C-alpha cells in the first residue's frame, strides 16, 4: 500500500489556497548549504509556485507573496510509522473513510480532510502520531487498557503525584503518541477515539527567503534540519525538516502563503535588517 497524497478541492478563482485547499507544489530542490563536516544541516529548499494558472483544467494561480510573508508547509508522517500505528490498534490501512466522526460531534478539527480517503493516507498525511502527548492523553488511555499494570502506571502519570515521573518519561525524552502506544501495548482505541484524542498535523510556517521579482515561479526556504539526542540516547528528528530533507526532487508538497506581521516601508526608506539565524 502506498499512501498517495490526497487531492484537495481546488479553491474558487476568487479565493486563495489554504489548509483546506493547499497548493500542490513540486519540490525543485532541497540541497545542503552547510559543509558536510559541520554539525548543523541547513537546507535551501525550492518549491514551484507558478505566477500563472498551473493546471488543466485551469486552477487559480497561487497568491503572490510580499517581503515578510510566510509559507505554510504541511508535512507527512513516514508511511512506516503510519503502518505501525494502525497495526498496534488493529485498524485496517485499506479502510476507506467516507466520513470522519469523532466522539464529540462538535469537534471540527478534521473539516479540512478530503473525503473519501483511505485510513493509511489519513494517518500518513493528517494525523499527528509523532506529536508529544500531554497529561490528558495519559488519563484518557488509562481507561482503554485491561492490563492492570498499565492501568496503574497510566493513572499514576495522570495524577498530581505522578507529574515528576511523567516529565522524566514523557517530556525529557520527547516521546511521541506512537511510542507511548508501543510502550503500553494493551491500550486499544477505536477509530472514533483516535479522532477524539489525537490532534491533526499542523502546518509549519517558514520565512520566505526568495524575491518574487527574481523568482516569479518559485518559493525558497532556508531551514535547519532538526535532530538531537535525548538523555536516554534516543535520536529525535523534526517532523517537517526531516520530511523535506529526505523527499525526492519532484515530489508534491502541500503549501500556501499567509501574510506575515512584517511589512517593508515605502521604497527609498532606510532600513536596518538583522538575520539572527535560520528558520
């Protein structure tokens, strides 16, 4: 099974691309610009962003960007992690979702997911299985296991007395939702509970490091690939930066532009620009 990137509905000509209808950009390049011997891997990533209608039948051209705007990038989970997550919960990857119904009918967090969609594609492209759980998650799953040892441990983590142990287990190690479920293997959640307890993948926002006048059909981003080691020697990698750094050239990436908080003064004005780092 290959979790193909879902096709989102195109925006109308008078609207713009967004979370519910991202622009499917093509990755032109994502090359390292720091010396290979240097500890920090910094990438210069280039995405297609045509100034005219890019598809047939014609779709709206992406919104032009200005200095100070940000590009939103929606990453995906590694398919192997998505398959591990589904296998743990005994959920079929080939199941087709025609509706998304969390336990709370007022939960609108999944309104941007295009339907129908396979469960594997949904988990790969929309579910934040690599996010870091909070105390409420441990309290919830303590009711979803029949194993008394697990139930007691999870209840302890969700209690006021167990917060020190939870910090050591969870926050300091940066454990993910997937890893917690792998540690507590008797926890079983229905699809409705998954949709209620786990959050959706969130877009990452990056400063645009290119000029529209020089690159009218592209967006450039300069980013640091996040990778670090925890106190127990576990390797942690940033979801979006690792996703982009390992993506083959030509792959589709879901992006859109949002207005930034910074605006340049009128032409001819004197400015002081400070570049404190990448990101």
